[in-house]
C-alpha cells in the first residue's frame, strides 16, 4: 500500500498535483528516474517532475506536517536527495540536493551499492561551498557510529563532529525540538540520532556517493549514509515544485521572525 504523505489540506485540484508528496518505493536506481521525470517505466508522462526530498525537509515534515499524515513521515525511513560522499583520504562531503543522485539509473556505475563518482567530481563538489559541508578524516572517525546522549537533562552531541553532521543535515531546522520528539518515541534509549557515514571507495581509488537516509523516529532517527542504492526496499519521496516552494517560504518566515524576536524557532 502506498504511503499517504500529503494531508487533506495540502492536496491540489489539478489531477497530477493532487498528491504534492509522493512515495517512490523500490530500488532507488530504478525509482529516481521516475521521480524526477514524472514518467512511468513505459516512458509515458503520468505525473509532474518532482524533486527528491532533502534530509532537512523530512525533519520539517516530521515536525510540521498536517496531523493526518504526520505519523507516516515519522514512522517510515526515507532515502533523501542529499549525498553522503566518501573521499579517498578518509574525508567526506555532505552534498545537499546532490545532482549526481538525481541522475542515477539502473545503468549507473555502482560499487558495493554506492555510486562511483567520475574523475574530478570530488574536487568540483568540494568547491561548492553553499551546497557542500566538508568533514576531515578525523571528523569522520569521530562522528561515525556516534550520536546524541543526555547530559544534565539535555540531549547533546557526543562530540563536535556529530553536531556538525546534524547541523548540516538539518539546515537550520529546530534540532532541539526534533531530538525531544525522537526521545518521546524512544524513551528508554541512551543514545539517539546516531550517524553512519558512507565510507566506501573503489579500493581507495575513487570516491563514491550514497543517499542520506532518515530513519524512523521510533528507531532512534538514525542518519544513515551507508545504504545501498539498489536496495529493493528503498523509499524515495518526491515533492512537487509548488509544495516545495511553499514549505521553504514557510520556513524562511519562521527564521525571519526568530531573528527579529530573538526567540529560537
């Protein structure tokens, strides 16, 4: 059964936009071309072209989606359009809305389920300061397998590198409130929001990219950059451009309000 991810209040009258948010279940390398093109496997135009949701968008929906679909966002893992990119020197790039992931197909060059990047791609990505967050090999070692723990009653990243990863993935979202939400779903857990980065390279010679996966809120809300792009039970979510713009405008309004009032949002 297809997940319902658009609230009744969000559905638009135009038939192909009646579902602003749409699930694409199955192998990401098969589903991504359908998502971004709006075509079915036979090549027929049956939908609008969509954007794969980002990790930050998933956080936003888990906090703010209409009540009738909020649990669907919270209790299902989602492969996002953000890239977890392993470098050949043990370093890493968190790539927002990665073009390389938008372009994956069943014919893509994969190695152990990760997209192999062509020569020079790493250097080009690293230059895109507004779309990429760089982690050193030391930061990768500190963040991988670690998360948030409760100290003096407050959920706190184990180290700065964990905090850096989540600040990047959240892109300004209210992480304090999100962590509180996750803790309510896992009240007896010692650690939450654990990070697993993609660390695959082709025998150390070429970097690779995987999708950042937002795990369920009732399963510690792990941030997984180590999932296979040919995973049969992958789940992408495509958002229609109109819905995406509306969500971003709403967030920007909250940010501006917070800046004016000095109140955390």
